[in-house]
């Protein structure tokens, strides 16, 4: 029996649409947070009341490794959907290796 005229498939469809919208709100909130922090940094730095420091090279390396690690995970996910076991193994191995490098450079 359907409760209040909505069957299970319609409830699942509504849940998925709602979850997607909530995800987008969360992503946009994070983007706005970083935009605000970046703006504050730039404004305060221009006023001369901000400590200026050089970013260590390890920061750039760790950023590159975490982005490449994410790409490896995307590759593994797509390979899994296409039933390509070898590509899944390579993608997960690359993701793990790059994650270890990221962690190493975070400690630097």
C-alpha cells in the first residue's frame, strides 16, 4: 500500500533530488567560505597589517599529489563501472601511492 498516494519509487526519486540539491548547497557554501577567506587575506595584506611569508615548496607538491590522487580515484571508479579490473587496480594503486606522497609532504 502506498502512503498518502506516494509509492516507494516516487519517494526514492524525491530523496535523490533533495540529496543532490543539498550537496550543491554544501559545495557552494564551501566555495563562499574560501572566497571570503581569500578576500580577507588580500585586503589585509594590502593594508600592510598582515604577516607576509613564503609558502614552502612542500605545500605545492602536496597540492599536486592530492589532485592527482583524486584523478586516480575517478579513473578507478570509471574503470569499475566498465568492468576493467586491471585499470581499477592501477587506479587504486596510483591513488594510494599519491596519497602516501601527499601525507609525507604534509609532514614536511
